[in-house]
C-alpha cells in the first residue's frame, strides 16, 4: 500500500546510500594512508640499517625528509578520521530519520487497514440489521 511517506523514505534511503559510499571512500583513504605510513616506516628502517653499516654514509637528510612525510601522513589521517566521524554521525541521523518515517508509514498502513476493516464490519452489520428488520417486520404486524 502506498503511503504519503513513501517519497520521504526514498529520499532518506538515497541519503543513507550516499553517506555509505562516502564512508567507504574515507575508509579506503585511511587504508591507503596506513599503507603509505608502513612503507615510510619500512624505508626509514632500511636506510637506518644501511647507514649504520657505513660511517661515511649520511642519512640525516633522508631521515628528516621521511619524518616530515610521516608527519604529513599523520595529519592526513587525522583529517580523514575527522571526516569519517562526521560521516558516521550523518549516517546515524539519516538512518534515524528513515526509521522515524518508516514507522509513520507503518502506522499509516495499520490505521488504513483498521479503517478498512471497520468499514467492512459496519457494512456487514448494516446488512445483518437490514435482513433482521425485514425478517421481523411481518412478525410484528401479526402479533397485535
């Protein structure tokens, strides 16, 4: 049964789907950042081992550059984490709105079904009363 709430439910479902996609994108970015951080850590460890084996080899500039890159990755991760938090809050709000609208639609359907059943019962009662009245009419006329 269609309800006046169906359009609003579709709009909310689209918003939930959009937020779900955005969350997926943010999670992918977090995974990529974490992979990049792991690569930076591995490269720093590798270069530190190489530098430890050769006294004449200076890795200070390289390590400094990699530390700056690691710091940028931490900042990027913080930004993506904040965006992900906002998206999760938005998803909860959209889902809550969807559930409220869905509940209103269910109430509308239940009330419409109840009204239909009441109308059907009233119609049956009217028919029964009419049949009873028609059946009792001649009996009343005979008894006086």
